């Protein structure tokens, strides 16, 4: 082998080494750029998902803001009537419009009773507000829906019978348990039945339930005549002098709209929901109002029998 062959071999080795280095560099560049490209590709759907979540969070915050504003407006309206009545009695006394000391003392007694009832209304609202903000702790445990229904029937049956209304409570399977605070869920149902009885002119009340295993929720239905639960109740924050005076019962108790709002708040705290729909039963063509409550279903493995609490309304 002459020297020229050695030259060709050396040049070939140099070219080969140079090409191998170039290939290695291109591979490194490709490997360095590929993660960036792979990260950039899924970032578009992820960004869209984040935008959707942000929009949903904004809508929920807006709805919650409207709910809070409505709650404040409703509370102001509820306390205005008894407060105006209390002020009116004091004005009669301060204006020396009483005919004699006995009448003045009677007005003072009425004002004292109005003040106590106003305090009672405020306590009802504050109790729910404290529960919503966590001051009053809830005892959420698996509770037997059959037991709750029976207690609601025992507490409201005579109220309906005294007004000649029929109260029908459908049987519940003993194995159905709900995740809720026993006392507050019972109170919500009693409040709804009691409100319906006070607003009804005729008809009957049906309390029933069903289970949705797909969503792990229990649906509680309260079917009442359409006039028992008006879907919308106007709130006049500025009272008109020509407005007809409220009855004594309306002044001394929370309105159906306020009770409905308080019940909705309690259910929200317990992870439930309340809705109102218009329905037509198969038995007749009568239009009814259905108050529908959604409560979380307790998983059978976690169900432990709980002692029955005192029946306090």
C-alpha cells in the first residue's frame, strides 16, 4: 500500500468522524426540541379547559353574589313590617294620643309583644346564617330517610287535619339512608309542609321520594296545589302608603318566600339542592307545584345506625 492510499483512508476517517458529529448534534437538537413541541401541542386544549373553568367559576360567583343580594333584600323586607308596627305604637304613645293611662299601658304591652316577635324572627334568620357560615356546626351523618319521613308526618299530620287537608306520606325503603344533618333536614321538610298548609285553600299534600343511583342522590318530592307555593313573590323594599296592611299572621311570621330561601340555604350547606317545578299528575289534569329536594345518598358500607334525636321543631 503506497502513501496515497493512506491519504485516502485518513481523509475518509476525517469525513466519517465529521459526519458522525453532525448527526449526533442534529439528534441532540431534535431531542431538545421534541419535548417543547410535545408540551406545546397539548397546551391548547388545556388552556381552553382552564378558560371554561374560569368562566364557570365566574358564573357561580355571580350567581352567589345575586343570591346574597336577594337574601339581604328579602331579610330587609321581612323585618320592615313588624318594625313599622312597633314604631307606630310608640308614635301613638309619644304623641299623647291615648285616651287614658290604661290605653297607654295596653299600647306599651302590644309594643313589647311586637318587639319579642321581631326578635324571634331575627333569631330564625340568624340561626340559618350561623349555620351557613360554620358557626353552628352540622352533624352530617348517614340518616334513615324512613325515620325522618315518619317524624315529619307525626309533626305535621294534625296541622293538616285541623285544616281538613289530606297529608299522604309514601312509604320509604328502610335501607335508604341520606347524608344530612338529621335535625335540619327534618326541620326543612316540616317548614315546607307547614308553609304549604298555611297557604292552601284546598287539596292535599303528598310527600314521596326516589333514589338516583347514577348520581348517588335521593330525590324528595313535596306535591302541593299550585297556589301553595308561588314561584315568584314580589319584594317591595319601598312600601307604598296605598299598600294594603298585612294581616297579623303575616306580620308575626316569616313569609313563604323567606322560609323557602332559608330552607334552600340550609340544603346548600348540607350539599343538597331545592327546586320548584309545575307538574300535572296522571290521576288528574290538575296543575300542581312540586318542591323537589336533592340530598346525597349514603353509601351502604358507611351506614351506621344513628340514635333518633329529640323531635324539636
